[in-house]
């Protein structure tokens, strides 16, 4: 009888949990997510893909995202049309835009960071460190001074072909000089600046936490500390991340976790498939686009997110 009551209680709890998740939002302890996310606004906008990643909103009004195994970058427009933007893509993962609006791509297959020039040609801007090939650049962000920061875990490279015995976080200066900033991560992944660019957040997937670093005037990093612990998510480690104008951090890790700028967990956005990355966009920058396995989703927010700073 005791076992039956326990099972019944478990079913009731699951039913309650499902009712919270059905709108795509799971409330945190402080219910702070109510002030951030519009309820029942989750929509699937692309499907039947292979593994989606690296979304970025272009100021001309469309979304770009990677499908890594399909070796393709796709373009989605608000009228619902999906088209091929670039193929082959070098098995691109993370995407962003530089200050001139040029596409910066982390290419797993080519083991490099590339830039698509205004005439459509593709230029490699980082592929070796100290004469050795990079592992497989994963995610990337551009600072307002034009410097580029990226992570380099080994997810896209055959272990027998690795040339570096560490997994680094790098900076490419505005004049093209590549500098290793950190080499003590287990699996460095998503990264994003705080709104004032004084802090750089970096996900360590295997260690299941996000670290915060102070950004020094010369672009190097100091004072590394754990900002968010995501060990409660047993299956997925932290992946891609973005911030909104209030400094809230959005971390994809099984769900989209939302933390305020002090590290308090506000709640989660739940998608039918586990997300890998996210990006803000739309006409008012209040839409969060989420790449999640074979699909892309969007959810409406009550706050504006931050997108790449492109010069007008």
C-alpha cells in the first residue's frame, strides 16, 4: 500500500510539473522569469534538420544558424521561408557578426575561424596557434573594439589528429594577432560579454558550470570565478549563451536557464528538444531564437536582448 501511495504521489507531481512546462516555461523559485518571458509564446519555426547551432540575427532582418552535420548555414526570414545561406560551411558551429556586419564562423570541419567578406569571399582569420592547428573552434563573440573571442574544444576533430594538448580560449585583436587567454578549461564552449563588456562569461560543458572573468583594458582576462553551477542538469552541460540588456544570462543546458547578473537562478525556458544555443533578434530584439537539435524555436520576451554591435 505504501508503494502504491508513493507511485500515486509521483504521478500527481509529474502532472503538476507538466502543467508548468506546457507553455514552454518552468518557473524558478523566485518566479522572476514572469517579468522576462511572455507565457505560451514558444513556437517551432524550423524542423527536420540534423543538429542546429550558432544562431545570429542579422540587422537586415533575418536569422542565420548552423546545421553542423549538414555542413550548411541556413537563413530564416520572418515570413517563414528557410533557405541555404552557405554550403558547404566547413561544418560551422558558432556564428556572429563583426562591427562591419561580416559573418564570423567557427568551422569544426576546417578547424578554423573564418570571416565572410563583403564580396562573398571567405577568409581564414585563425587556424593555427604557435604553428599547430586549432582543435575545432566552437563559439565566438565580438567585442565593441572589434576584437574576437572564441573557444576551441575538440568536439569536431578526430582525437588522433589533434595537435594541441589543451583546449583554449583565444582573442583575435583588431589587427589580427591571435592570443591564447586561457588553457585550463575541460571543455570551453559558449561565451558572451556582459552589457558593459567588463565581464566575459564562459561555459565549461564537462564541468557543468559557467565562469565569469573580468576583462582588462588590454583585452586579457582575470579573476576567474564560478558564476553559475548547472550540475543539477544531469544529461547536458552548458553550451551557448546570451545576455539581455538588464544583464540576465541565458544558458542552454538541457533547457534555457536564466540567471540574473548576480547569479540568481530566475527560471527556465523549456523546449521539446534540448537546446544548444540561442540568440536575440526580431524587429524589437525581444525574440529569443533557440537552436535545439533538429529544430529552431522562438519565444517572445518582455526585455530586449543584446545582439552583435554592427556599425551603421
